[in-house]
């Protein structure tokens, strides 16, 4: 499938669209409609003719950089012709399809699209049965006009509209800059350290399973830090370990649960539901679970009360994996935690960084997914790994060492390939799903969510191809108080 799409990729990198194809993609049973099949044929024919066309099933997935700048609304704004496909009146009246043609029609009426036109391409639908707003536009019969003939007709209409609009069009220089948004802005803000608190929740669907996979896949990374500390005499008998951001406790149990030098493991997380499940899952008497928000204003007071509850004075080892990148102010949290660390105590941080992800031979889709992830509402800091050293140094820690550990697809079986994909990519649609569920009427959010789902499905297929290679790095920082 991927190779079949690639020949159209050059067309999609255009800034504006001449034609917008509007169609009902699936029926109430989730099956592809006849309309969707016709839309795909139209799309391919227009692409072969070098006509810039917006077709949501592929355009949102293969648009390149402009997919991050534009939603369907932007595509509707730039298109000169909206082609509405209909084999069933109910499809034309369905919520999202009606939104598209009504928006386009309204812009024509209001003079915002003086050079705009709607063409209906229908089968077994009498033109007089169409919604009143559509009756004044040209209707073409699918039965009487094949794909090639219809595309020729639409292309001729487009040429007339372009000719009529040429005298009043702004210069290309003005057009290219009008209403543009820098798609790398989110990445720049994150790299500069400006960030918000992530909306991530470990109660997302299938997240517990993904975290279990992640705990297994990152074991060798954490062991690097543990071996280093042990080699330098950093572990002491009867130690107290703190896991800050423990989620379900998988990592804490595996790394410290059977360690002879550990007396107790205090696991904290801000999600009460997760902590309750963790208490039920783990029977190790060393493990203690408490609910607390690392960024709450009274964290220090709350945490001291928790320590007093268990008769703990100081923490000997602070461990925190993939937590800092969800915080609004990681440095402040690190400074707070440092106050509770013993004088000869150690801290271990594990982070990730999307900049470390590489693949071959085709990296275009992966790069689109990563860049799109940066635009999600409430996304975590996807560039956190590179910041660990500076965050620790700025927060008063010393003797800082940073290690990296590569995970890749070489010499791993089918199941492990699936596990690595789930760990590193499957969750990325969650942010877009939450945004869409918050406002289902927002067509931009709907299409962002659908884009990410479709992109991830395609990328997952690459993970199972024998000649496809992918790697990423875990970053592990170790420091003394």
C-alpha cells in the first residue's frame, strides 16, 4: 500500500488545493461505501493530471509538512471546486459531509468564494431530490459520465474559474505567506524548555499493557544505571527507594523488588485509580503506594506526611522513569525531591527523545508522525532525553552521568517488533482522541485523530517488513545529591 501512495506524494506538498472531494467514507456498519471507492478513483485521476486535490483518506496522511498547518477547514478555504459524491441521500445529509458542502456553499453566498463552484456527482438520485442549497449547482450522473469524462469536465470548470480569478488574485509572494503557521513552532518551544503539563493518563485504553511492555524493554537501560551506582559504592543496606511517577509499579517491582539492599520502595503517582490497582496487583511487602501530585503547591508538606506515616526520614535512591516529560516545571520538581534525598543519596532518571528515532529505508511516514505528535493538545515533552543533564545541574545535583541504550529491530522476533511499536508509537493517537472526544463537533480535531490512527496503522506495517530497520535510544541520567 505504501508504494502505491508514494507516486502521488509530490502533488500533496502543494500549499493550496484546487479541488476538494467530499464523500461518505464508511456506512453505519463500518464498511467502505461505494462513494469512497468512487472518490479514490477520482483522486487518482486528478493526481495523474497534476491537479491539486484534497482527498481526506490520503491527503491528510501524505500531505507532508502542510498536514500540520491545515485542517479540513483550511482545505475548504483554498479549494475552488467542491466535488460532492453521492449514491445515497442519507450520505449527503450525514453530519460531516453536510458540514463540508454547507460551509463551501455559505462561503460562495457570502462572497468569500467568488470563484467557487460545487459539482455533485451522483447515482440514482434525482437532482430535484438534493438538498435545496445544492440544486442550483451542476449535477453530473455517475452512470452517464465515467471517471475520465467527469474529471475532464471538472478540469475545464477549474480552468474557467482560474481564468476569471486571475485578474484579481494577489501576487504569488503574498499568497504563499497568507495565513501560514510555522509547523516547527511546537518543536522549537519544547526544545527551548517552554512546556505545559501533559494531559497524559496511565488509564488510557490498553495503556497498562503498553507500560508493562515498556518496563520489559527498558530493563537493560535501567540496569546500566544500577550497575554504575553499584560499581561506585552508591548502594547501602536497608535503603529506601522512591519511585516518582510509578504508574502500576511494574518497573519498581522489577528493578528493586528483590534487591537485598532495599528495605522499602515508596511508589507515588498522581492517579488514584492507578495506585489502587497497583496495590491490588503487588503483594511484595516492601512496596508502598501513595497518591500525590509532584507539582501540587503543597507537595513538600504532603510528602513529609507520607514519610512520617511510614517512619521514613530520608530517601536513599530516587528513581523516576518517563515522568519528567509530563511535567510543567521539571526543575522545580527535581529541586523539591532533592530536599528529601540523603546526603550520599543517588537519583536515577530515564527519559526518551523523539530525536533519537531513526528508520530505514523509508523514514518519511515516521517523521510525519513525530512532527504531528508535537502538535497534539497537552502532549508530553517529546524532546526530554537531551535535557536530563541540564535539568539535574540546574536543580543542584552533582557528579552527573548520562548513559544511552539503543533498542532496535535487528535480531528480534515478530512479537518483539510489535512490542517495540506499541511502546514507542501506538499511544500517540490517545492525545488526539482525547481532544476529539472533548469537542466532537470540531472537524479539525476529528481529522487530526483520524490522520494519526491511519498513519500509525501504515507505520506498524513497516515494523513487520524484514528489510525495515528502526532504532531509538533510552537516556538514563545518574547523579548525587
